[in-house]
C-alpha cells in the first residue's frame, strides 16, 4: 500500500475503529459497529457472528460480513486485514474486552 495514497489513511482509520470495537459493552453493539465500518466499503447484506467454540481463541469474536458486491468485499478484506470467504463474504475477528 502506497503511504502517499489517500486510501492509506482511510484504511488506518478503519483498522483503528475495528480495534476499538472491543471496548463496546455487548456483542450486538460490536455487530452494529462492524456493520457500520464494513458499510463504508459498500452495501452490506448481513453481519453474522460465527460461534466456533473451542476452534478459535476464546478472546475474540468471529464475524462473517456478506457484501452485495465482490469488489467491495475484496477492498474491505484488504483494508481490514480480513479473510475473503467465497466471492462476497469476509471473515473478521474482533478482540473481546
């Protein structure tokens, strides 16, 4: 990522917002915040928490974010350090407080 690129600052801001979600009081607030952050990249169809139980670190939540557009999902994955799942879904981890 080019440091002089204006999207670099936006990406850093979104990553910081993603980290700050751990400060929210409830899982539903985190989900709403994630929907808002993801929505800055394009139309979001849904944000769903995935319960992986013992398959994932218990100090974090895992969410699938489903975008309407593949390019939006790819952009969000790149800027939020997420994992692109399929064509338009993104997996993101949020630390628990």
